[in-house]
């Protein structure tokens, strides 16, 4: 494990949905100098007031082990699961992409959106808002193609992920 | 007021009493007035009034460390809370169980920049193990109980409970103490995995050059852990070294004890760490002050690491065999396995190992040049040790050279007798900590080994000592410098003593007297014994101003960025080995 290669890991953290819990997680990363590539959080179990945080981070194997141990010792944390290490998982992102333009460029953007199976969720005479879900790579590719066609705004959720197979976190 | 209902303040005190709290260290203010009013009306919990909130936290730390119980602090909102931040960080670094109750402005004013408002949970989030903002009186009892549970279970640490004034004044039902149920998410593992224990004992039994390296975790685990550690160490016949935090877990006067290790540890302890083939780390965390240069740290050893905190494992040093668990529980498991398997140490290899160790011991690394005219700080501590030997003494320290000399020259044969700020290195810790110890042990001899710079950081607490007639002894090794700063400036910064000289020091004798205590002064070596004897005789607090050599440096020393086998043994050593550039940037 004395290895210095930087690995990217998707970590799922099940926490109590209480005031300050997100600040605790973020403060842990900033205070100890760990990376956050993306972080998403939402309540997933209202009955038990549990939220799920999906954090994408990177570091050497030693740092990643530290990150998990540090997360796990936070008092409101119920479970820490390293989806990258634990095997097959599905990871998805959602993006809303605003493109402004007219004429050929407008038609071209619609055509590409169709190829990517992005839906139009808002349109005006001069703009579209596309909704696209998929892997980070897919969204990156879509965004790249939209750039010359009048891309003006993007909102991305960051990754949410879940393990394949029947077992819960 | 309905008879069967209690106010939030009364609930707080009732819960503390249910948890066995006898004493609270604190300072009143607007937001906590309701609790102070409730305190006034009851007799179960005693309140010690400090002179600054920082003192309250250190006093609670001293109380906690000398008793193994949770220390409780009560301060007001805003400045009361911010003043406690240093102490909370100190307790976090040294794993001391504390509950700090902070007042807060009423809930409807939170976020309004109200008078004496501070975002206490925000400020203390990174310096506590956990914190709570109690938003409803109905949650209050549960959250205070939970705070004490969290502070004292697993790796101990400080917990803040922020109490808005309206919650303290609100009424609620308060039934009997709830049965302690398992916490919904925080359940630290205390028992070591058996297969790891088995493999560890195989390794330990087969070792040819073993060493036990144990730390504050053994102390925190309770006196039973120290007893079991002693049993295991004696059964194996292996050498043992303690960290600064771990002193007292194994009797310092025993032959198998090699002294403290690390930056100012002994030659024999550090070389044994460097050359060992099996290292058994129990309740210590491979701190940078212990390891020196990580890449050259104990390069030939298999490392076993017992710790209750999984995040301590593989943090600084990669280990071969981690065991997550409570020190006492794991030590009991280890001893059981040792007996079951009827292990015997390799006596031939061990004899050879001890031969090497005894050779290193002969270097007598703590030797210093005696003087007939100037008091050497080491001499003062040797005399303090000699004249208090046989007594049950509790020592606290401030931070700096005097702290390291105290760790080197005082002999701790029992746990919970040594209170020092290890992780954070907080100057000003020792006097309030000594007050906390004295509160816990009113009849005991409590000595704060201090420096003249550190003591001034919390000197106001002399007033606390006076108010409660606490016979705390403050033994100042006064060299008129921030000694450790001066030493580093001499060794690393070309002798440019930038701002480390303590000009305009007070007359410590008059200072003691003005606080209704006794001041003593020793100016030459022949004064030392008399001053110590007088200090021990007086039944009030004493400041003993020991005027020591201004330029004495603390050796041995592993310079920053160097390895265990590159120790400086004394002044003559330093010229030969200039400190590396990588070393210069380290703290």
C-alpha cells in the first residue's frame, strides 16, 4: 500500500439528516487537505431522517483509506462504502445545459441532443435547456459539442452512484 | 410554574448529576445566567469559578486526566465560547473526555449578530469530537446524555453542547434517566479481532529484537490497561518505551523501561525503536515528534498497532498488523493468548538485544554539566524528583524546554499522574490543569512544572487557586527566555534570538504574594533543596522561582527531518551535523 499512484474513488456515506452534517463532511475534507471532485447529498430515508452523500475523491491508497476512516468516525455517520473498491456500481450525473442561438446552430444542437438522448425541458425562440443524464464522460462530451453551438450555462449535479446487484449499502 | 416540569437549566444540571458529575469549571455570563441561577439553588454539583474560560477548559482537562472521568465546562456565549477554543483543541489532540456547555443567544436571535453571539457550533466543529446546538428543550436531556456518551466512548474527546437561552428557560417534562441504549450510529469497536490477536502474539513471541511503544491510549483506557500492560511486558521480558502522553503507564523506575522516546527521548529508546525487529505500538499514534523522519523510521521492523481509532492506523506509518480495539480489552486478549499458547520468549536473542540496549544506556544521554554557581534546570528537576520520591505526586507542565526536562527527569510509576499538553503544545496549560487536578484530589501534592514564559499565559488562574485555597505548587524554571524557541533559534537560525527574550518579567515572589500565596526564589544550586522543602511544607499555593541557566539546551534531540539514529546528544554534537534543508521547513 506504500504506493503513490493517485486513484479516483466514489464513496457513499449514509448520515443522519441533521443540521451541520454536511459541514462536518466538507470541513473534514478541507481541514485535512483531501480532494473533493464532486459531492451530492439528499435525504433518502425520510422515516429515519437519513441522507446519502456521494463524494468523488482522489488520492493515494493510503489517503483514500484515511478518508474513509475519518468519515466513519464522525458521530452522525452510519455507514461508509467505497463503491469503487467494492466492485461493480452504476454512476450517473444529471446536467441542465442552456444553449442560445438561431438558424443552423439551433437545429444542430437539437440534433446532437437527440443523439445523446437529452430532452428539451425549456425552450424559447432563441434558446433551449437540455436535460441529460449519464456518465461524467458522456456529459463532458455533450457539453463539448454544445460549446460552438451557443452554450451559455450549465448546472451539473455531480455523481450519484449505487452498487450493482441486490445488496444495499 | 407547573410542578412536574423543569426548566432547561434544571434539566441540564439533573442530567449532569445523573451522569455522576460532581464539579463544573466555568465562568458566568448573560446567556448562561439561567444555569447559574439553577446552580445556586442546588447542592449536588460544585462550581469552580476560573478567571478566564480558557482556564476552565484546561482545569477540566486536568480533572479528567487525573481521574479518568469526564471534565465538565460551563461558559457563556460569544467570547466565553471562543475563549474555550484553545482548550477544546488541546483536548481533541490529546483525546481528553470533556463536555463543554456553552450559552447561546435565544434561538430567535441566532444569525442576527446579537450581542455576544458567535457561531459556536461552526467555530468548534473542527476542534471537537462532536457538537450539538440544542434547538428545543424536548431534545435537551437526550443530547446532554449523548454528549457525555460520545465524549467518553471510543477515542475520548471534547464535545460542545450549545444552549440557547430560551431553551434554558423553557419548561419540559423530565422523567427518570433514560436507559442507555446503543447509540444509533456511534458504536466504537472495543474488542480486537481474534485472528489479528493470534497473529500478533505469534509475531511477538518470535521476536528477536522486540519493543513495546505505548502511549496515551493506555492511560485513557483506564488503570486496568496499565496493569495488564505491565503484566505483558514483564511476562515477555521485553523493553518498553512510552510517549510523552503515555508516561506512567509502565513504572519509570523499572529496569525494562527505556524512558520516553521521540524528539527529546532517550538515546536507548530511540535506538531500540530504530533497530527493533518487532514493534508493538499500543495506544500511540506515530506522531511526528515520535517518528522523526518517516522514511527512515524503524526500517527493519514488523509493526503491530493497537488503537481504538481506526483513523490512527496507517495514517503516518504503514503497519503490518493493525488491531482496532480498546487497549485494556486487547491487552487482556493478548495475555490470554500468550498463556494459552504457553509462549516463551527467545531468551538467547533477548539477552543479546538487552546487551545492545544496555550499551546504549551506558551513553547516559541525560547527563549534563553540573555547575556550582548556576542552577542547571536538569539539576532542579532531579532534586524535585528526589525530594518528592515516595509521595503520590501529580505533575502538570506548561510547554517548552521545562516540559521536556520534566518528562526526562521525573519518574512516573503510575498512570494519571502526569498532565501535559502533548499534541497541541499549549503554553499556559499547566496552572489551570493543576487546579483541576487539585479539585479532584484535594489532599494530593500537585506540582506545575513551568517556564516563566508559559506561566504568564494563564497567570490569572492564581486567583482561582487562592479563592479555593488550593495548595498548588508552581515550580518555574526561569531562564528569562522562551527556552525552546531560543534553543531552535540557536540550532537552526544562527543564534538570532528574535523576540524570544522575556523582558520585564514580574517579580514572581511579589506576584505570588499579591494573589495571597507564597513566593520563593532560588538563585544558586545550594538554594534549591531548601526552596523545594519549603514549597512542600507550605499549605497554600506557592510559586517557586528557580533561576536557571539561561542558555542550557534540551538534549538529546532528534533535529527536524532526521531519523532516530541521528540524535544529537549534546552541544558538542550539533556542529558536526548541520540540519538539512528539508528539516528546516518542518515545525
